[in-house]
């Protein structure tokens, strides 16, 4: 049986931007089953968002194909700050905050990668032990200033200025690759397109210290853009986080469910582990029956299950179905909080009140006359129940632990009324 060609699969998925030695890597994979590869992330925050997830999806594909992924949590480099993708200096974080972020990111990675054929390392283990003289003698002399200035990430910052601290970041990342290559037998580094200069700096350092025959490869991923040319990864509420406390599984599911027909196949190729045949069938569905949104539903299912697990996916689907049908009365208080987080909201005191007065005081209706008309016409729903009784009294303690009253006006216009 022919061995799975991981690079050919990545090519089909549109996941390869640049390679340092494409033929060399292909030849290596044909002859060896023991490729180890790495990708790093600095602990600049306590959660990854889906933009960060992009290179790690490639790492996961290599893991599923039987190769050995290594993830660097950059305790050392995170204390310095990567200038990539920034116009200004990063604000340095306290050691305590960096450590807290390291623990949070490590937990997220373990959830995504499991424990089999996979390891997490922290570059503070080797960078943190190095003194300045060793750094300059053992590594600094191998880097030419003119070459460092020409790297895109540095060149783009020269006009506004870049500190010596951030200027040395590429040396630190190069040391990471050298260390992993020498001590962990890691041959391939993966990163976003903005990491090309850092990756090639690492390969150059390996060849200078270990000789040109030492196997070291680099691969970058294309910048992910939406069909309208904007950067992928943001929703109306900002970044889409992997931490369920920052972006609930329902919001996460909805983000993928609402993708444009022009983008959905690209995301299926990139963010799911579905086969080529399955994705091509979904592509056909987008072309012939786009109203069914089969591709979006499958995308939302697969990515939510991968990041949050089967149980969270089922809950997200349950909330989605309830909101679509209007049958919200059986939702729990927590599910209401997830489902209506971004809905228009109002506040009301914890007291029973006539429906007409309630609608006007929460500004859901502009006047009592309009409120009566909408109630009479059957356009008003309270906690999922259509109300046409002008004398109906809204009792906040009836549902959702007395925290919320959900008013629906018409088919889809929901307001979350928070009870004070």
C-alpha cells in the first residue's frame, strides 16, 4: 500500500506558501518515517484564537499521518516579544503573567493534540539559562547585521524604529530550531508566512554550526484571507477564541456556520480532516444547492468538535435549533446566556409588570399604541410563548432562574432583558 503523501495533501488543501528545500523534504519523507517537526507560539495571552490555530492544523495533519510534532511554548521568546505582524513594540509582560499564559496554552495544546506521539517544550529551558556573553560568542557572531536588517519583519519596522530587544528575536528563534534539531532531532519548522525570515535564520544557523549536510527544512502557510480580501479570524464580537470562557462553543459554532459560500470549501480543506472525496461532494452541494448550507453545517460540526468536543457541539446545535424554531422555553439559563450573548439587550427591575408597560419601558416598543398593535397581531413572544392578551403580566421569576426575560418581536428580532 502506497504511503500517504502528506505534502501532496497539503498542496491540494492550499496549505503551503513557501518551502526552503521542497525536493529535499519530499525525498526525506520518501526515505524516512521518523520526521519530527515543530511550531511555536509565544504566551502573549492566555488563549489561542482561530488565527493562531492555522499552523497547528498542519502540525496536527502530520501527527495523524504518523509523524512526531513538537510544540514550543515560548516562555523565553515570549518574554522578549516577536516583532512579526506589528508596527509598534510589544508591551513586556511580567514573569508571573507569562507563566500563567504558558499554563493556559499548554492545556489547550494537550486538548488538541492528546498525548500520543507528541510533546510540548518550553524554550525558556534553554534560552533562560544563557548568559549574555555566551549568547554573543556562541550565536551572535553567526548573524550578519545587514542580513538581519533585510528580513521583512525588521525592514518594515525601521521607519518607526525597533528596539535591540525585538531586533534579536530572530536570533532567539533560530537558536530554538538549532536546539530542537540537535537535541530532539527535529528537521522541519512550520509557521505563518510572516515567520519566513525567522525560519530561514534557524536553518542558516544549523548549517553553520552542524554543516550543510544536516537536514533542516522550513515550510510556511499562506496568509488566510476571506473572499472580500479582509483577514480571516474575526467576528462581529472580535477575535474567535479557543477558550470557551472567551468565545462560547455556541458562538464558535455560529462563526463557522455563517461562513460565505465563497470561503467555505477553503476552510473545509484547511480546518477539517475530511477526505478529499467528502469535501468535493460538499463543494458540489455549494454549487448546486447552496440554500441547504450543507458545507457550512459540516464545517461548523467538525471544527467545533475538534476544539471543544462532542458534548459542546451537541449543546451548540441544540441552542441553534431552539433559536431557529423559536422553541426557547426549554433552554437552561446557561444556554440562554450563550445563545443571546450578542443579541440586543435591555434591563428591567425584578417585579411583575403588565406586558404593554414592560415592552415600552424596556424600549422594545416605541409607544403603548404600537405595543398593543403588535400584541394584538400576534407579533410578540415572551420566553418562547406567543402572547396576544393585553392584560398579560410578565413575571421575571417564571423562567431562566429569574435572570432573563426573552422577548421576540416578529420572526427573528430577539431582545434579552436582564433582570436587575
